[in-house]
């Protein structure tokens, strides 16, 4: 009986501690919500101020005297600062959009060329970038083939070693020469590896873009409006 009483007391004590922890977590959650609401409210206020500034500018008749003419300069300065603050909301999104466009262009090159021509095709398309495309493509191929050989067990360890020892442009030729009885297409198999890799990168980047757009909507703004301000601030046509 005494053991039962002590067990009950211990249970009640533990339950009390859990309830206290839960209440503390709820307090922290409410604080976080208030902070997020505050951020959204500030951004929304900034957006409304921008709209008012644009409205005032559109209603001006240009008949102010010299004293009044000094006011638009102050308003313009304030508006520029607000534009800069709004543009910051689009910085990550603009970067993701640029990366997405790059991945899509790279995928188009992969789909349009033979494997042996890919490094040269990449270098020609992105001539301003100092990158070793042959090494990058080979690294992706080796990583995927390693998984197929060591985890999936669908490819031989010998074929993996052959790929590691061969330049990317010569991989398909070497595989065909080493495995003449292979009933598939090494060209197609390797290309599919690259296509799936780039499709995954594109999907991830689109998710990032959607998340950024959702954050802008939560702040009470339209992504198209913030994008326009971003391009205006950075002088993008």
C-alpha cells in the first residue's frame, strides 16, 4: 500500500512537471507568434506608406512655391529608403530565380547533347564562369554509380573503378568496350543519372522560391510588387 501511495505521488509530481513544461512552451509559442505578427505588420505598414507616396506623386500638379518644392525632395529620399527596405525582401528570391534559370539552361544542354560533348557545351554556354565541367559531371556520376554498386548492388564494383579511372568524356566508350554484351545503353543510363540530378535541383529551387513568395504574402505584400521595387532599386530593366 505504501509503495502504491509513493508511486501515485511520484506520478502526480511528474505530471505536474510536464504540465509546467507545456505551459512554458505555449508561452514561448505565443511570444513567437507576436514577433512574427509584428514583423508582418511592419512590412505591411511599409507597403501602405509606399502606396501613399505613389498616390501623392501622381496627384501633384507642379504648382508648389519654392518652399513647397523642397518637400518632394525629402519625400523622394524617404521613398528611396523604403524602396531599399522592400527590395531586401526579394534578395533571396532573386538569387533563387537566377539559380533556377541556370539549372534549367544546364538541363537543356544535357538533354540536347551527347555525353562526350557536355563539358565543351557547358563551357561554351557559360564562358564567363571559371569551372571544370568535366570534373563536376564526373563527380556526380561517380557518386551515383557508387550508390548503385555498393548499396543497390545493381552495378559491379569493377565498372565503378573503371569510371573513377576514366575521363568523363571517355566513360561511355570505355564502358561499351569493357562490357560489349551489356544489353542496355550506357549513354542513356549515364545521361539519365545527370537528368535526374538536375531535375532534383530544379525541384528544390522551386520549393525555395515558393517559400520566399509565401513569406512575402504573409507580410501582406505581393511578390510581383516587391520584385518591381527590387528591379527598380538595382536598375534592372
